C-alpha cells in the first residue's frame, strides 16, 4: 500500500518509548550508567576536585554503593551505608565503578 510504513510511524531504527539501553553495569563503567538495584564498588574518581566532592558524600575508592534510582536527565540516587545521596550526572560520570561481587555465590 502506498503511504503505509512497514515499521510503524517512527521507522525501522526507532527505539520508541520505554526502550532502555543496556541493563546497568556489567563490567567497569561510570556511576552515571547505573540502574536501579545495581550494587557497585567505586574504583576511582577521575580528578582531584571531583574526588574531594565525592569524599564529602562518603564515596571514595573501595566504597560499596547501591543505586536506589536513576532519574531521567537528572541525578543518580545511591545508598552508601545508611544514607541516600542524590549525585548529579556530572559527578556521576567521573566516578568509575564495577559490579560488587555476590557474596555466597
């Protein structure tokens, strides 16, 4: 039929609503890529100024954090110990993390 699109209104390459790239962090990545429920270990913070800022939040190399939620185009909310902290995307993109190993596996 002329005028009919074979792949819907957005075309074949469209991701549409509800599409999420990846499923959180599987290897080494940044805190900005974390998804709800990810348990992570901080490996490093890229620069000295960002490191000082992260330390104020109680996040330094070796710290274990859990992603509580990731707001679209907003902060990443992580749990470190008993506190929950909202970390902006800028700082989160400078914090290198890897998945925490599962204990008892």
